[in-house]
């Protein structure tokens, strides 16, 4: 089964997306924020204004049904390879936007295909608020003779990190994160996880991405307005209860590179880059 490269540019139907202060708090708890992060986990703490975590828009308005326009998809052979979030406008803790997902790129990896699905959220005035880009690797879907596409070459600097921030994920971390809308049973159903070759349900990759985003936020002074974009590649699975170690390198006042290490010191997120305003 190969995909149809003519699907590039195809879009989903626009959908209205609404989020609340409660949604922002649930997302923050889902990526491990707690009593030390009251600006993200509470909405009525004296002297603290609530804010949205910069990685939350990855949960807003994504419509992967547009992938069907590329051809027949074997969803069991699809892997989330890379994620990027670009923050364009100001995102309040309560809001409404119109989101559309389009097939931005489609690359032929011969024995697989790489689909880049881009979701853009726009405000009532038509101005873009965010763009999220998910790179999806689909085994067995290549071979139509197309371009292989660019390679992702970003890697961590060859020196010790400037800072490492460590977190322990909760045993029920995936159960909390799924409340933000990702109900894939791979992250909650033990029997489903075993069928997928895992010994237990794994953590959502975007949950790990959110932990990394929190570390980047801490590294730049806990000012979410400074963050313009964050991207990273998914390298290995994480299980709820695992420790995560986020290594950060400050290349200049606007660029932070990062990677995330999980159990047995294995890299679980690689090629991480965050750009500041």
C-alpha cells in the first residue's frame, strides 16, 4: 500500500475549538505540573495570574482524519516521529479559535511514508494563533518513487549540558494526560499495550513533549510569552512512573537545545530545539 502524493495540500473541514481555564489546569497536571507551578495548575491563587503552558496547543483542534485523503491508512503501523509547536499570537486561558489540519508534506521513504500534518488555529479576526506540526511515519506506505525529503539533522551539542532538570512521572500520568483528549488505549489498556508489543501501557509521546516544554520554560525564566516554538523527535517510549531528565544547552539568548533521557539513561526525545522571541 502506497500513499497518493497528490494529497499534499488537502485540508480537513474547519472546526471550532474552545478551551477553558479548567482545560489549561488539566493539561498542566497531565504534564506533571503541581504545587510549585500554581500559575498553571490553579486559577484563583492570590497574586498569581493563570497562564497556559506553551505546549498545550498540540491538543487543540488536530484532525488526523485528513490523512485518509492520502489513501488507505494502516493505523497500527503509524508512529508519531516528530512534533513542533509554533506560538504566533497571544493565547489566553479562556478562548475560541477555528482550527484546520492540512497535509503539508508527504515524503517517500521507500519502505515507509512520512506525512507532515499541520494544524493552524486562527482567532475570530482571522489572525493565526498557533501552528502545530506532527510528522507521522507510516510503515509499508512508501515506494511510489517520490522524494525522500530532508533529513532531521539537529543533534545535541557535543559538550556537557548547561543544565539538567529532572522529573518523576506519576504512575497514573497517562490517565491524567488522556483527559486532554488523547484516548488511545495504548496508554491505558494493558491488553491493548501487550498486543502492540509493550509490557504495559506507555506514556503519550506528547506528554513527554510537555514535560520537556516545562523544562524549557524554567530555563528561560518561567515566562511563557518568550517561547516562540518548540520541536523534538520521539526516540523511545516512556512508561508512567519513569524518571525524565531534560538536558538543556543555551546556545544564545534565543535558542535552547534539549534532549530527554528516560529509564536506563536512554534518550526518549532527541533533536530538541526551542526558539525564543
